[in-house]
């Protein structure tokens, strides 16, 4: 099964995440199938906190990939998921 989840980068107290499509058996920061964008919760401007590839996210969702709860919230805020 494939999940769309966050992969952590950055340093302590300055986290930075990449949205990735990953096999569920892989560790959080392990090898990914595809990188789908990034999320910077510490970004100075709200409109520059998220950068996504919508067509690739829709592709993985159509193939049955399940987003984690945090990723689901990010996708809803960006208008890529319906409630």
C-alpha cells in the first residue's frame, strides 16, 4: 500500500518537510517512490509555506494512495481534497 506522507528535513526547531509517496513498509525518512512537493511550517509568508505538484498528487490518489491525517489537512487547505 502507498501512503502520501511527510519526510522530515531541517534541524532541531527548524523543521522542513517534503510530501512524498512512500510504500508503508519504508521508514519515515527512507526511500520514496516520488516527491510531490514541500511544506515549510516555519515559512515567513503563509502563501510560501506549501509548494505542491497537484497533477502528481491526483495521480497517486487515483491509484489508491492514502494520505496521512496531516497531509490530508494540507491538501484540503490547498483545495486538492474534498471534505
